[in-house]
C-alpha cells in the first residue's frame, strides 16, 4: 500500500552524516561497520528501501539549528552558518531532482499527478520519489522577511523550533513562548500559505501558535503524552486542538517517544514493537472518534537506527507490516489507507488548493 511519511531527515543524513542514500540500507550499514558514533551501521532509511516499502512521498526536512548551544552536525554557532547548511541541504534535494531521482512537490496539481502515478495498478519501478520540503527549526531563516525567498525555493512546511530555545520560539525542553521575530514569522507563514508544523513546540509556544496562526496545522512526528508522559509528546487537550483545526498527527517511531521510561542509556528495543506504534495511532483515533487525524511521520533517520526503533522493524520498508496489526485492532482497508496516505494528501491538497 502507498505510504506518505511526513518526516524524514534525508539531506541531514546525506550531508552531515555523509551517507549515500542511493545505496541500500544494507550497503550503508556495511560501509559504517566499525565507525564510531550513535546509530552508525544501524540505519533504517535509504531510497531503495523507501521504494521497496512503497513510501513514494515524504516530507523531507532541512535541519540546521542555531540555539546558542552548538552541537556537532546539527546546531551551529551562528544563524549565518545554519543558513548556509540549510541552503546546502536544499541544494542536495534539487541535485537529486535534476537527476530524476526525486520530484519536489510544491502545489496541488503536482501532488495529484504524483499520487496518481504511484497508486496506479502497475506503477513504474523507476518513478521518482516525491519530496515535500519542510524546515525543522526556523533558525536558518535570518529574518521573517526572508521567508518569501525560502518559499520561492520550494519550502512548504515549517516547524518554528526544535530542541531547546530557538530563535523564533521555545522548543522541546523549555517553557518559552514565541519571540517577537517568531510572531512576525507566523504572520509571514500565514501570508504565504506555509503550513505550520507544531512538532517540537513547547506547551507555551503550542497554544500561542494556535492563537496567532489561522492557517493549516499538523504535527509531522508526534506521539501521545497520555501513553508516554513527557513534554515532547502532546497532551490529549493539544491533540483535540489539532482535531478542531482539521490537522493531522504523524506517529513517530523513536522508542523513547513510544514506551514510557525507555532510555537511550539502556537501549533494549525488545520492549518496543510496531504494535506499540499502533497503540499511539489507536489512542489518537479513539480520542478523535475517527481515523481522519492520524498518519505516519516516522523520523526513522533522526539521529538513531535499529537500536532505537521498534524491534520488529529492520528498514523503513517494514512500515507495510503495520497493516495486519491495524487489521487486528479492527481497522478497515479504508481506515488504513487514510492512515497510510489519504490524510496527508487531503491536508496538503486542501491547503494548497486554498492558496
């Protein structure tokens, strides 16, 4: 079944991790054997494996923070550096597009055509993967007025912050709201029709964003605080607020977001399975009373690998194994299609159709 994954850090993996994603997951693992660093030789995402798993469309991120707390390869000392890194990541996606490997999707007509090709009875094996460009943390945007240039370059979704105190808003692990330039950024997003990704917003920023921004909202890779009590997850009240805006929440596959008390310092992924992911999906559906507001947003390449993923997931192609698990809980084929692709497609089509 065709799948849309609403959160993959592909350019970050290709450039900052120096991974050739044209190779299979298994080839990359072999190349990384003996290489120091978390997640090395454990990766789960590459383009051949996306094709094998029918993940024909994804939200592909630009990720380059500048929070004043530099972290190698992800958080840079100045906004100018994070701007340069994010521009390079965008250029990588455009290079893939120039070679016919991917298709960057930025309007409703292109989305409709791409989905029709991938969901045809016998789709071509060499169809390009579809990428919708997002930015995870707005630090590379030097000032709100620059958002127009990013939009013109293909940016269509934006999460204003990431971990820590972003330049535009408080992120995960803070109790900070939006800054003055963050409020200006929301106005520009509204004007341009850039969708707001609420993922990683602090509780204070979350509620402020919903008050200030009237456009389409989503949470690209987000799980349930009722099941895993941590500020990184959203509470039931926050989930309901997204339902009220007809938004969509993408289930994330990071073990510490799936199982309460799971720690990267004691990484036993036998505690977590794909059925644990289904538990979070089911919680959202039960809370909403339907399957309209939940989908997939794996974050499987977000700085970890198999050691921090469900134990029965080897590569991203194994997303197809969610089907029998959902069926076992009573979900119909129509329900599963909604979760796998139709909800994301509806959200994007409605947002772009209204632009």
